[in-house]
């Protein structure tokens, strides 16, 4: 009856693999090595396959665990199962897998926004449009927003991983386009193009 244990472990590993590209920016931020953030962005393309694998593996584990077992009438006491072969353990693994797979949808709650109080845009206000390579989910967006918001004079940051771009409204007397680009590059994602609008 070790199949549920093995498949449960495989299920949690595939769930972790499906979300590693989204969790890495958070881990990089905690570790203080922001350049690590885009290391696993290539996994983002395989994410749907990892999710399907997780569902199939955990489905098989549940099937193995819940399928009827032929009764043996030997008048002996049923042997107790180790914790890793119980429904409780499989339930915990399934919950962990769901949390890992859905991490991109709630990653914004994990990141703290270090935004300055909204100030009226000064006459020196400008908007920078930045094309960014390597973003794969909302976690990537949040990581870039957090780094750019650390700069002085930032009024608003909008980032989209779907379009691979960011729009940053800033006060050009307090920060520059070069500093914004440097902040984005520090996250590990690559700035491929920048334009500025007055």
C-alpha cells in the first residue's frame, strides 16, 4: 500500500514544479538576491503540463486510497497504517498542491507594497514605458512593482506579464529613467526597450 505515499510525494513535487517560476521571485526577495528571480522563467511555459501532471498523480493517489479492498476474513486485527499512508496525509498533500498551483493568483497578498503616499504629479512628471522579458505570472509583476516603488519620486507603477511591459509615472527631478531601468534589471528580468513620454 505504498502507492498512495509515492504518488502523493510525486503530486507535491509536480505542484511545486508548476509554481517554482512564481515562487522564485518571492524567495529571491527574501534572500536578498533579486537577480535569481528570472532563473526559472522557462518553467512558466511548461506550467500547464505540471498542473495536469499534479492532478493526474493526485487523482491516482486518491483512487488507490479509496478503491475498495477485498475483505479477508482471518479474524485478525487490521494493521495500523503509517501516517504517510493515511487519508489525512493525502488530504494535506492535496491542500499543499492546490496552494502551490494557485500561488500566482494570490501572490499580490504576499508582497508588501512600499509605495510613497500618492503625490500630485509635478510639472517634471514623466511616464516611462518599458518592455520587459522573462515575466510569467502575477508574482513577477509584484516583484517588479516592489523594486521600482523603492525609488524616490515614483507616482504609479503598472506592470503586465501578459504584455511584457510596464508603465511608470515618476518625477524626473527625483529619479531617472536609467534608475528605473536599473531597478527592473535588479529583479533579474531583462529590460529590452524603454521609451519616455512627457
